[in-house]
C-alpha cells in the first residue's frame, strides 16, 4: 500500500480567501482516500468457464432450466448417461476440466448415491422379485432403474451447479429487470436483501463477541447458536426496516420511471448458448429413442 | 392467540419487499447449511427407511411461511422461498438449478396457496400450519419427479414425512418464531407486529 493521498476540498479555501479569515482547516476539509491502483479488490471470475463467463447471467439461469426440464420426462440409462457425457465434454471445451467438474460438484454425487440406494431398495416392482425383507423389495428391474435415476440426478444437477458458480446477483438483477422486465421494485428490493448477506456475517461475529463479553453462552452450544440466530434475525429485520426507509428516501419504489446504471443485454453468444442448452437434452432423448431405450419417467416400470 | 384483524391491504410497500428479502436471505443461509449437514443423514435415511427422509425437509420449507406471516402480502411466500432458494443456489449445493431453484418455486407456490385460499385475510396459526404442510407437498412433488422409480409405499411415506416436517418446522415453529419476533417490537411497521401490541 502506498501513502494515502490527501484531497483538499477546494471550495473551502476560496471561501476563506474571500472572507479573509485565517482559518485552520478542520478535519472535515480533508478527505483521505487511497490511490485507486493501490486498492486491493480480489478479482472474482464470473464463471470457471471462459464461455459461460461471457454470457448474460439471465441466460445462465434460463439455460440451466432448458438443460434440465426435458430430462425430467425420461428415465433411462441411455438418455441420462449420454446427456451427462455431452455435458462433461462441452464443459471441457468451455474450459472446465472433468476433474474440476467432479471436485466442484462433489455433493451432487452424494445426492446421486442417495437416489441410487433409495430406488434400488424401494423401486416399483418390475420382473421377478429377487429379494425382499420388510419394506425392501428388490426386483429384476431395480438395478437398472436405480442406476438410471442416479445418473439422471447427476445429469440434471451437474450443469446447474457449474452454471451457478460465480454468478453475480447484481448482474442477474440487472438482467431480470432489463431483459425479462421483472418488477424493479421486487428485483432490487430482493437484491438489497441479498447484499446485506455479508453484513449478516459480521453481525453474527459481533453478537457472539457481545454474548461472550457478558459472560453468556458458555453452556449448551446448540442453545447458544439458537439464541444467537434469533438475535441475528431480529437485528436483520431491524436493519432491513431502516434500509427500506433509506431507499424510499432516495425515491426507490415510486411510480416514476427508472433509468438503469448498467446495461444488460443479450448478444449472439447468448443465443448460441440457448441452442447448445436445448440441443443437449434433445440429443440425449433422441439417442435414447433411436436405440429403443427411451422410457417415459412417470409410467409404470 | 392473536387473530389478525382482516382489513386486507394487498399493496406492497418498500419495507415489505426488503424485510421479506432479508428473511429470505437468512433462511437461504440456513437452507444451505442444512444442505451440508443433511447430505449424509439424508443418504442414510434413504437407504435404511422407506422414505422417512421426508422428515428432514422442514428446514427447506420455512422461508415462505415465515415471510408471509410477517409481511402479510400476496406473493410473499413465493417471493421469499424463491429468493432463499436462489441464495442457496449461489452459495453452491448438491442440487443445482433444478433442486434448489425449481423446487424452491414449487414450495413457495404451495406455501402461497394456504394464504391465497383465504384471500390473504387469515393470518393465524391455522393458515401457517396449512402453509407449511403445502410447502411440504410441493417438496414431495419435486422429489417424486426426480425419482419416478419409487414404488407406491415409498412415495406415500415421503409425502407423509414431508407434510409432518412442514407442519412442525414450517408451521408450528414458524408461528411461534413470528410471535417471538413481534414481541421484540421490531415489527412495528407491520400489521403482524401491531396486532400483537393491541392485545
């Protein structure tokens, strides 16, 4: 860090020159700022993928929906695994290596494992019953059904998780208002709430410290966490009420037309992205239909 | 118990939006924490029991009912649950856009129905319970769609578990939580806070 730069407030000097008084400058006459290039603002990439980082945040949400909704209609090994494979390859082309994908999406695989177990043990009966004990019924169709479900869970979740990485709420809010024409009151009001998230972390720490300094909360850790969480909720509502007053004082929420500080628009790359997002599930479904493996998800086993 | 005086005002003020948003943010953090805490127990429940993991759903259901009962505006449950789900999504979890955002919207719609059928005039423990239960039904609907291979028994147990969990955590707990918040006086700009003060 270099030395802080002092900026003299110009008007005050001319004032004192005109009035002829010998005023010593008070504290408020100087605004101490650090030079722009010495500020350390950690650069946060909008996405691990160079391609995804270039598209509009709204497109990322829409694209993720386009990717996963068609997949809900099929439940078979071919469509699920081919969709997952295409997604992995495309993400690799887009700059996210498969091992990075696996590392970033590890909870997905736990969820997929859970789905596998639940369907394997409690699937709709198809074919001969191989083993049953109590509620558990394992039939011939259980294993393929469970495997298809698990891969389908991954195929639905993996692109959604990767596309959401690094998504900036402010950029998304701009897109929602300017591209999808959502009500700016709700979008920016919601954004204001989201932006208080970092503040809540500080509040949590401060609440903990103040409890400590009063000698409270040495007993049960769960009780302490609960009482602190309640305190945080009350504090955050108080903050929100104050914030709302401040926002209204600056004219937020009036019926007057709004202008936008930042421009959010769709470009050719967004349309390319939509095309890719639509083609992945449909290619997977087409492959499953062509090979005769397609299975409508909500039909009996 | 306080019965809300029914003079319905459907117009959202800025304070309604921001407070609903902050409730959603606080809830979203809890959703996300629950995602992590739950990953292993959920898998265990899925394996050992026929669908009792629905009982764990309650911690993902309460944002909508809580915001609705405090703010008392049409759409509050849907708005808060969606925003909470969005925060959960951006913090990163195992379900991506589908299992966080879509399910959040469905749960929010469920929670919303409970207040909508009474034309947003009844804000008592009954509608809160109904709201929590219907949010549970929403959650069940999504997970059934994710695991269509489940047999009838499992689908039923999951629905029952999800509703019970919604009733308890997104219903009873939310109601008493909202009363406790009102008792602190922080809701003095809301009807939910004033109704308490009048008693």
